C-alpha cells in the first residue's frame, strides 16, 4: 500500500514501475523510490509525478497542439486507471512521459534528458533584416530537413523599425542528438538557471546562436 497523510492507495509493480491507484496516471520509479513510499519523501524529492501515457503519434499530436495559437492544456490521456494500465499486455514504460511544468519540457520515465520538441521561431528574437541577410538565411533554412513552414513576413508596424521591418519565421524540430547538445551545454556545462529558455534562443537569436550554431545560421549574420 502507498501511505499518504490521510489515506492508503493500492499499488502494483511491473518492470521497475510502481503504479498507484489514483484519479490520474500516478507512476513512480522503483529505482528512485526504493522502500520510501511516503508522501512527504516523494514530494520533497520531486518524485510524485503525474505521467502521461502516449502511444504512437499521440505525443506528436500534442506538440502540434502546443504550436497552435489557441492551445489550451488538455491532458486527455492522463485520465486512465494506472493499475489497469500497468497490468495490460501492451503496457510499456517507454510510453510513460512526464511533463515538467517548471521547464515546459517532456521526459521519458527515469530519464533526465528532455525529449526534443518543435519550436516555432517568430520574428521576436528570431531572424530579422536588422541582424541577418535574409536571402542567405532563407537559403540555409530551405536546405535543412529539420525545418518546416518557412515564411517571409513583414514585421507588424507596432514592432517594426527602420532597421528591422522584415523577417523569416519557421518551425524546427531537432533530432534528439542535436537537442541533447543544447541541453548539455546550457544546463550542465554553463549551468544556467533558466537553461530551458536558452534552447529556443540558441536556434536563431543572433546573440545566442554561438558557439553551437545548430542550424548554421551564423553564415547569414550581417558582417560575416
């Protein structure tokens, strides 16, 4: 049984995954928790997480929703009986995904490396004619298979200046190996407090793309 301050909850264990009977996908890692099935311990060690169970293209659909202008968090997949799920033949802990509300990223069960996700790069902190040669930038992006939905735009008048009035917007999803490089650099090497915000900035912001230059856009910077 799982003990909280007010009640006892049914649990089941399979392949190192502890499923807790609750109103959501409440799963724990047997490796992380050990014998400490105690509410205060789990809370203090950030182990009391609600996992989503994604199958097939479910996670990609969630990413597409996040990119939409009218996106509202709706974890429709979270409302499942965790005990019944862990006992089913098709259950796989590889499909357990934790959404960290602190950094806004997604993690597989027992992993400390976030999953790569698509980013929409707008003109704000992106590619504008103030700092980039737009013709060169467009060519670089067009030849990159990680990039999609490339669009040349006029910056809205209320944010435009004489030097910055045109831009290129696009969507990019890095391969996991490239995304890992960004995470390791800003989170582990530089140990920046708000490292997750740097992941997006490092893709196209003229002051942040170096030293990794993941998309090769430094070649399109003015003065280069």
